[in-house]
């Protein structure tokens, strides 16, 4: 990797997203490796709640490229997108006879790296 091309990689993170990682990974797999405009168009038309979150992360990485004055921001591709498990909120649900069960509300961390096409795996 040369220094000039390495500087054309832009990332963005959404930490503590209130959606389970399993649901977010289904949407992330769809846009992995796509060109930025195509990925944003796909995410806009998807009905999933995770699509809105991932769309914001991709557009944030695109804004980072514009902020750092990338000469061709629309030629970038989604080089890497990942969804990691975050902490869990634990809630109690009452049951009969004074018992309770734990409800775990999962969170995830969503990350995106945009870069030129030659870094696609």
C-alpha cells in the first residue's frame, strides 16, 4: 500500500447502535464491496431499520472524504464494513409467583471503511 492511496481510505463508526448485531449484519452483507452511490441507493430502498443506521455511517464516511478533500469521492467503494457486538441492556420481565426472567436488549458497533477499488478483497 502506498502512502498516497492509503490516505484515500476513510472510515466512520456508529457505536452503541440500538439494534441486534445479527439483524445489522444482514444489511451490511448486501452493500459490502459496492460503489458508494450504489450502496447508498440500495440502503435507501431497503425497508430494514438497520439500513437507516448503516446508511448514516456510509454517508458519514463519504462526508469524511469530502472534508479531507478527496479528489474523487464518488469513485470510492465500501472496502470493509463490519458489525461487532456491543454491550447488552438487561431488563427484568415479571413472571407468575414472584419470579422474573431477564430480557437482553442487544447493541452493536457498526464500522465502515471507504477506499479505492484496488483494495477490495
